[in-house]
């Protein structure tokens, strides 16, 4: 599916084609607005989606395994790369 994402490394929005499956995605329950809802591995990068009306963020050279599938570490990556 086509997904509009924000890529901090390029400082712009772009559209990518990504397959979101059980093999490449971890979902988190009990989320509130702004919490990390899902993380997806995408060609050696990490696609992080927060709950609410936010663009997913694509972080280069990080995977779910690198952050130990942790939503708090994913949130920290967004903070480090986007602020």
C-alpha cells in the first residue's frame, strides 16, 4: 500500500510503497493519542506510526530488532530525529 511518510533524513514528506504484515510489523494495544501504535521494518529502516492524525515517520538504518521492539524507544527516535 502507498503510505505518506515524513523522512527526517531528507526533511520532507514522501510516498512509499510498504507491505504491512505480521512478519514485519509490531502493533501496540492500549494506545492513547500520540503513543506509538505500530512499528514496521521497511528496507533496513523503521516506519513508526503514532496513534492520531500524525504522519508516520521513517527512520533510516534502524529496525525493530535494534530497538528491541520497544514503543518507548521508537518514540525517543521520533523525538531525536524530528525536534
